[in-house]
C-alpha cells in the first residue's frame, strides 16, 4: 500500500532537475520487487531508461549529480523520483511495468550485454 507520508517526505528531498511522476501510480514501482526485476531483466529497456534502485536508508545519496546520470530513481518501499529530462514516453514505460508486473514472468535466462 502506498504511504503518502513517505512520498511527501521524499518530495521534500528532491534534487535540482528532478520531479515526481505525473501519475502517482508510478510510485507502486517502489513497492513491487517483481516489477523492479522485470524492469531489470529487459535488456532492450535498459538501452532507453537508466535507473537505479536505492534502499530507504540510502536516501542521503539523492544528489544533483546522481539525478543527471539517470532517468529514474526508485527508492524501495517509498517512491519514485524522475529526472526533469525524463520524457512522458519514458514515464509511460515505467507505468506499463507497474501495471503488467503481476501478470508477467521474469525471464530465468538473462542475456548480458558484452562488448
């Protein structure tokens, strides 16, 4: 269940050049380990969306430098922060993972990108 007090607290710590998702449902990504696994296992998505997952006790790592290097910061059990450069299309992809995670299996075999 979404905790709006935690989300409001997270919003107060927003780094410069970041924002909250336009659709509050996106915060469910932080509550779903399965959705995070799906997002992590889809190599083609990682070509378009750079994201990191932080534990709640790592909120002190939310800095302007960090938000410049990613589209999305997922603070587990709390909420999601997006870079101001994150497009609506990228936000829609994140919402898609939240919406379809309960119905989608994570691939057991992950192909890693190698040079």
